[in-house]
């Protein structure tokens, strides 16, 4: 788990991604959530039966990590009245 979060932190801090970090985080959150839903939803069992589940520890940790990064980004970039 420490390795996965370390890798996420490394990717987050890559300089040329600076203007795209919040977009990347949102796309990641939507993509991982959609994948998890497709791989576990009963109506889509015929599609997701061959997809491996993301372990809950990894899923929750990454969603929390990127959620906190987006919250931090939003606090830093509040519009001025």
C-alpha cells in the first residue's frame, strides 16, 4: 500500500502535469469507480465476470488520496470576489 501511494504521489508531483492535475484526478476517480462498478454489478455480470476486482484497501486508499488532493487544489484556487 505504501508503494502504491508513493507512486501516486510521484505522479502527482510531475512538473509537466501541473496544469492538468485536477483533471487527471477527476478522470482517475471516475474511471476507477466505473471499473469497480462494471466488475461487481449484478446486471453486468456477463461483462464483468472476467474483470478482476480492485482490492478494497487499494480502491479506498486511492479514492481518498485523490479526493484529498482535489480538496487541497480547490482550497488553493478559490475565486476572488
